[in-house]
């Protein structure tokens, strides 16, 4: 197998438009910056690559980014890395932070105010996983680029 040439950032030329990564420092503008970057990324993928991206996919991706970055800032010391990439008909939102403790969704509690972020992410994503890393953890959420033609709330991959 021939090696694929990469640019200075380690990205293969044909992958450049299908992936973006940002390091977030932990200040108060990170969440808004990450949400904006996610919307820009999906707009660029649609305009430059021609992949269809629904309005719902953009909104859900921004919500997932907001929840994951918020949780990383609340529970992990240090920087946060966010990677957005297209994998087939999904956008993957990958967030790395330095906290080694894996998150656990809490049981339902109608009286609880707040602390529903992980449950929200799991409910609106078509795929969700958490991996422990040598330092910290990596959380990946997968969101369908298109709405479900049948109108299902969570959507599903187009056939």
C-alpha cells in the first residue's frame, strides 16, 4: 500500500475539505467559537464538496458541539480538542479532554435542573462512543447529514 502524502497538518489532500480540527484554550468564548466552526464546516462541505447537509443536521451538530465542549470545560482541566469530520453520510464530532474519568448518563429525574447534556447528545446522535486515551478521553458523536425521510425525531441514515 502506497503512503498517502500529507500536508503540514498531517491531512491527506483529498481529506482536507472533509475534516477540521481546533484546539480550544478553555476561555469563555470557546463554546460559541466551536458552534460557529461546526456550522462553517458543514456549510463548506456542502458548498465545496457537494454533500447534502440538512438544516436539522447543522442545528443538531451545533447542539452536540455545545454540550460536549461545555462538559469538557466543566469537568476537565486544560485544553480541549475538537475534530469534525465527514464519514460517509454522517458528521462525526470528536472531543478530547484531559479528564480520565469517563462520563456516565444519569438516570431520569424530572426534578433535576441541568446536567442533561450527555443524555441530550445520546438522544440526538445516531452513534455515540467514549474511549479512554493514554491521557484523558475521547468522545465521538455521529449525526446524520440528512433528515429521516420518514420524519423520525432522531433521524437515521438515508437508505
